[in-house]
C-alpha cells in the first residue's frame, strides 16, 4: 500500500497555522511544528488573559471609586452598602467613569445615595 501524504487537507491546515504564526521570530513563523506549538500556546494565553482582563478592570474601577469616595469623607465599602440600600442602578464601571471624568456628577450621586440610605 502506498504511503499517504495528506496532500490538500494537510497543506491547508499547515497554511492556517503558519498564517496565525506571522510576526513571530525565526523558526516560530516558518516551521510548522514550532509554529504550531507557539500558536497553541498563544491561544491558551489569550483565553486566560480575556478573563484576567475583566478582573483587572474591576479592580481599577474599585480603586478609582475608593479614591473619589475617600475625598468625600467616606469609605468604598460603606459607599457600596449605601448604593445597595438606595437602589441606585449604577455599576462600578459607570461610577468609576463619573469619578474620573465628571467629579461634580459623582458628588451628586454620592449625596443622593447617602441620603437615600439614611446616613
């Protein structure tokens, strides 16, 4: 029985991997085996980083809100508690944006949340 080399499908699969490996250095962009290892590793890291990004942004928002709230004489945890009690539907992303770009509006939200929570 003659040896099967794969032909069209193998060539297509190799081309797809080598296309994804463009921009990598040396053999990692030219040799299929090394390129495949690097591409798979890159895809795995990208998967993890997409989730890490969400964590990092939430931590950044919390830091920004905390800084703004402390300048108004309170603490982050207390402010979030008031936010829950008052029923204001702003999330951390929106609050952090207000704290950074429009502090007067953030101050207004802070006062409303404070009075609604009964503090």
